[in-house]
């Protein structure tokens, strides 16, 4: 082998590696990570500003600056330490079983957020901005509740499966109707899905104060879901983790295959890149609009089933909580990539689980966590701001 060929073989991997490193540190791959880091930095500043000890020591800062700096460190470290113990592992617990409860709580919270985020990610990659996650979660939860409570004609596992399918179908129809309206009338899906959220919320409230209300309940809620219609527990009755977590992982794999390996997913992505070119290439635009929103709604409906059949175990007015809007952030933070959505969903599940410990142990206002989540959205929406904060080079698009 000649020296020239040896040199080429040696330099090729190095060139590929340097190109990968250059893409990582100048492209968009690092932006979501840095957006989260920047959000936590802002959160730390707010934690310090709201801390009573920091405020007290600020009065004599110039006389004893060390006191204030120590108070800032203790407040910020204590808050994020509590966040870790509430979301990952509580090393103050008496045994491993009690300590790992925090992680199971995080995974349980992340399940509906991630599944709903997957649904919105499908829409986003297809060029449609679905804001109706809340309504689709509610419809999915109501569909599962109706089957679980009022159609108990199937034995054991079949009852559970039909209840889950009812939730998926409800979300698919609720989302698919938006796609139908867009395909036939050109209606803006943002406005329609926002309005559908209100329809779902008020219909839920009406149902829980009339025909779905439990006979002896003082609050607007349904009767408890029968045991044979619930998601089985994965770790025992003392832990909140249920089979919905496994379903969520399967949904991540299914969405990845749909969007990257199937012809339907190719049509979805083509629609997101250029609807006019897709139409010329033979893609049925109207049918694709409907399918995109139906798949997106079906996943949000599946998230509703994980809530009603896994976590809540009864239908209440807060069944959707903030999951529908959190899912938007999760889809954006994950860059509409199923694996990225999974990571973002677990992050948000951890923030939700750890916020309670932060408030209980460190007197940190729970609103701080909501500020962190909001800042993530801000930084994701403004990559140049993130680049300037961390002194990153400009992207290729900016340089061009």
C-alpha cells in the first residue's frame, strides 16, 4: 500500500470526526441542551432573589459579602438538590425502595406528557401546528371512562384493551375532524384546535355535573374505574409507575418507524416541507391532512387513557392538567424527533415530580418550576439568543 493511500485512510476518519464536532458545536444539535441549561441558570437567579436569607444578608452586603454569597449558594444548591431528590433518587430515604420512589414518580408523570408530545411532534413535522392536545387528551379520557364504567361486558384484559382503544379512537376522531375541516374548508388548524380545547373542557365539566357524576360525590368526578380496566402496576401498589410507561416507549418506537420508515410518514414529511410540491408528486393533500391530525389526536387520546386508567383512576375536571400545553414544549424541545421528545418528556416529568420537594423542603415557590419551563420555550424559540449567551459561533444559515 502506498504512503498516499495510507495518508488518505488515516485522514478520512479524522476529517469525519472533525466535521461531526464542527456540526455539533456550530449546528443546532446543542441548542436544546443549552436552552435547558440557560433556563436552570435563570431559575437559580430567581430562587436566590426569592430566598429570605439572601434578602436579609443583602442589607449588609458591603460589610460582609461572604454571608450573602453563602446564602445564595445554599439557596440555589438546596433547591436543586431537593429537585434531584424529588425526581431521581432520595438519598435521605431509609432504604433503596423508598429512595427510588422519586424516579418512578418522574416516569409516571412523563408518560402522558411524552405520548401527547409525540402526537404534536407528528403534526409539527407535517407542517401542522396542533394546539389541541388538551382537548384530545380529555376526549380520550372520556372515551375510556365510558367503556370502563358503562360497558363492562368483556372479561378482564379485554375490558382494559377496549377501554384503551376507545380513548385512542376518541382522540383520533377529535383530531381528525380538524384535519377534515382544514382539507375541505381551509380552516386554520391553530384556531380550530384552540376552540376545540374549550369545547372539550366545557363538555367535560357538563358531563361530570350530570350523567357522568358519581352518585355520592360532592365534587364533579366520576365513579372509580374498575380494577380490570386499569393499567397494571409495574412496581407494586406503593409506586405510581404502571404499564402506560411501557406503552409510551412502544409509542416512541412506533412514531419513529412511522415518520422515518413508512410511506405514510414520507407523505407526512413531504407535506411539512412543501405542500405544493407534494401535491405535484401525487400526494393526496386533503387525505394527508386528515391522517396527520388523526394520528396526532390518537396519540393525545392514548395519553388521556394513561391518565384515567393509570394515574387518576377516576375522571375529574383536572384530568388533562397542563399536559396538553406541556406537550407543545416537549415536542419543540425534542425538535419533533421521537427520541428527543422522550428525553424532553422525562425532563418535564422530573420537573413536575421534583417541584413538590423543592416547595416542601426549601420553601421554593412552585412557580419557579413553571418559569423554568417557560424559559425553555423562550430559548428554544430564539437560538441566536442561546448562541450569544454561550458564545457559540453562528450557524451556517446565519453565516450565509
